[in-house]
């Protein structure tokens, strides 16, 4: 489970570790601790390959997606609108996590129709 904090996503265990609080219990003090620690850490991850990148050298696509140089080049060969591609990737990842089996996915699909 990821939560958005400023311009980056953090997993729940990282949020707990950085904030010192249980999941979901993030007040202004805990959020301040998270932001301070994230500002000190230069490393993030590529939204596509999930490899480590240095935030200052990665390309930020849209408000939240960071791409390493290799993934950016590959995606630009597929389509020039990287923000739309990242949005679709995010949607697919959510569906895969939320609906593990084909019957679950069909039920979700039927609900949306």
C-alpha cells in the first residue's frame, strides 16, 4: 500500500518508520518528520522499473512520477505522452493488486459497466 506525500509515494512500512506512528495516524508532527527525512534522502525509485534513482537526476513526469533515464527513453519510443502512460501503468498496478484472479477482475469489470 502506498501513500502520497508531497511529490513522492511511500510504502506504509516506510511511513511508519519515518513518522514513528502507526499506519493512518499521521498528524502534523508525524508528517513534518516524514517531510524532513525525505528532504534529506536523495534517493527515490523509478515508477516503471522500481530501480533506485537520484531525485535530482531523474525526470519527473507530471506531479508524481519519477523515471530513470533508461525507462524514459523506452517509454518515449512507445508514446510521447508519458504522463498518460504512467497513469495507465498506475491503474493496471492497482487492478492487479486489488483483483488477484480473473473472476474478481470480471466482477469488477461488470460493476463498472
